[in-house]
C-alpha cells in the first residue's frame, strides 16, 4: 500500500481488506500513539477513534508529534 505520510511517499504491506488500522500503521513506523495527533485526508482523528480508524491506499496522513518546551 502506498501512502503519503507528512508529504512523503511511504509503502506498507496492507492487511487482507486493502487497508490497515491506524494503530498498526503507527506501530510499523515505531510511533507512540500517545504522543501524536493524526489527520487522514485532512480529517483529524480523535484519540478515542484511533482504534477504529483505517488507512487506505493513496491516503494522505499527517502525523504531528507533541514536543514539550517553552520559556
């Protein structure tokens, strides 16, 4: 499966339904879901919906990592 992740083409093996659950995609990219916000095709996915969200061929996924700091 080909995806656009943060503006870059990425490839993943998909499951047998032509899609992959969002948590599985994050796991494959070694991303802790507790520390990111995710949008699929411009739609922000609330954390409580991560488990039900699926990523499909050609989707554009934006992953924003939370960073602490400040003055």
